[in-house]
């Protein structure tokens, strides 16, 4: 059954992402005791630049090909070799930029770190089309297995290098080992064998989609890297290390839940591109499900952030807890808006998607430059504020595409939002009158979050059943693998 297959694929990807991020996250307490915040900040700067290259690694071609052509077509083979050439050039560019970057940030140690990490774009280039082939076939299990193995190997490399006294190089090893382990698993499972053939004309219909998608990816990465660059330059690597750890934990829900759901549902969203009623059903169900899973947990972690970070990482990371609390609202917003962005891409509204991202990135860049003058907490709080203020603008575009009223959308999200607010109010009220140590406070917040999840389940059970039935009916339609779709 289609729904079961896709649900199983999404669950496998999500479980793998949980394990991947969990392994990385569990390594953080060890690394936080072995490395200083400045060493975390050093690698954060380097990875920010790597992320910029990865944003344009395939120029959006793989996503366009998933929506349209057969895997054996000339377009797939031509795209593969174009991506390899492009990512090779990006690796060279990253290596060349290492020395100027070390001068700009006044950090000589940045030079060898960037040189070592410059191999990552090319390695990723070889995986883009094999990954796309697996997604098009709705064969998600190999991707999940690759994530499981990479998470384990990456965490082991980080801890091993850290214990051996290699400092920041432990984090470098983690990133390189991660992709080195994923590569053979994905290549073997995909069995994607491009021909020795290249014809640029075969990609003509995909270039508009790729142009907008690449622009979106680039602007998204720039938006996410504004804060590391601003903090690194204005405040130094130590504050950046605190911020990067807090941001990594804030971003966990998007990686654990939003990304696997997007990957699993992308072919189906493309199939329903001309059916707004069906799209509305699927988008609302996915959005509500993600919000119900993420919002209460995020609210609980924010309410007890200092206790959480001090217990997990040590007392010297307590300030990162305050930064996390300031970022938490942005984490909630990003979890649901990430899926909206994927939907716009799937239905061919790539230009709209790009325009929204450019607007947000420019707004955030200006706000970051101003708020950084007031310290790292002000910058983190500003990121949450900008995310909320821009939400009505981005939702207006989305809701028009699926013919959904704002009232219907926000009514659907009312339960998770109220549950999250309830956790924060109850926790802060209790903490005002009670003196609890860190472990006791964590126990309290676990009870509060569990109560919130129970309330959502009890009071929303009928709505859950109805939405599951609606989605099951949608998934009963033929697989998108057998229904090529025009790029539009």
C-alpha cells in the first residue's frame, strides 16, 4: 500500500536522522569537555563556507529530474557529469579561498582546516544523482542505512580524534568520515550507472527550475550563515562556539522530523501539483503532525535550557542554554516553514520560493548586523523575532497555492501552540516558587512535556483519525514513479 510504503520510508529516514543527530549530539558532551568553545567556533566558520558550496552542488538539477525524466534518459546522464564538474570546481574554489579567509577572520588555524574540508563538495557531487534515483524509486531504506552508518562512524571519529588530543581536527574528521561512509552505501544501493555521454541541450527544460532552486539554496545557506560570519568577525570564535552548539541543538527537530518528511513526500507533492484540494489536505496533515511532535518538546527544552545544557555539556556551556532559549521560537517556525518551501518546489513555484528566501535573507542580514552590537543573546532573540514577523508573508503565498484560509491554517496549529505556551507558563510558575537542582528541573519538564503530548492526543484524537483517513485516500493514487510530470 502506497501510504504504508511512504510512511515506512519517512519513518526509516526519520529514525536514521534521529540516530545520526543523536550520535552527533551524544558526542557533544564528550567533545565539549575535550574542546574549547573557540575550537568549535573555528570549525563553525570553515563549515559555513563549505555549506555555501554545498548549497549549489547540484544546482537543483536532481530535484527537477525526480519530478520528470526517466532515470535512463540523456538528461540524467548529462546532469551527472555537469554536477561532477561543478562540484570539482567548487572544491578548488574552497581551497583557494582558505588563505584569504584566514586573514579576514585573523585566525591562521583556519587555513589548514578549510583545505582539509575542501574535498567535501566533490565527494557530495558523486552522490547527488544516486540519491535522486533512490528518492524517485521511493526506496528510502538505503538512505536511512547510510545515515545510520555515517552517524556512528562520524561520532567515533570525532571522539577518537578528540581523545588523541587533535583539538578542532576532531570535528574536521567527523565531517569527512561522515560523507566517506555514506558514499559507498548509497552508490551500491542506487546502482546508478551513468553513460559516458553529455549533451547540454537535454537539460534545457531543467535549467529554469535549477536556476531558481540554486538561487534558493544559496540564499538559504547565506541566511543560515549570516550569524556565524557576523559573530565570528564581531565577537570572536569563543562566542561563536557557544552559539553554534545552541543553534545545532535548536535545529535538531528540523533534521529529525522535517527533512525526512520532505524527502518522503516530495514525489507525491509533485504528483498533486494541479490539485489544490488534495495538496491542502496533505500539507495541513504534514504541518500539524510536525508541529505536534516538535513544539512541546522545543518549549520544554527552552523553559529548562540552562539546566539542560549544564547537565549535558558542563557548567561552562550554561550560556549556550540561554542562547538556545532565545532561538527556540525560530526552531519551531523553521520546522513547519521548511516543509512549505519543499511544497513550493514540488509544484514548480521555484521563482516564488526564491523571492521569499531573498527577502528573508536580506531582512535577517540587516537585523543581524544591528543586533550583534548588543551581544550574542540579542542576536539570537532577533533571529526568532524576524522568523515570526516574516511568517505571515511566507504563509500568504503558501495558502494561496493550496486554497487554504489563514483561519483554517492557524486553527489547525492552535493545539500545538497552546500546549507549548502551557508548558512554559507552568514551568516558569513552578520554578518561581520552588528551588530545584538541575536534575530535578529536568525531571519536572519531562513530566510537563509528557502531559502536553497526552493532552494533544486526547483532545485531538478525532481530528487525527480524520486526517489519517484523508491522507490514506490520497496515497491510494498511482505512484508518481509511473506518472512523469512536466516541469511547468
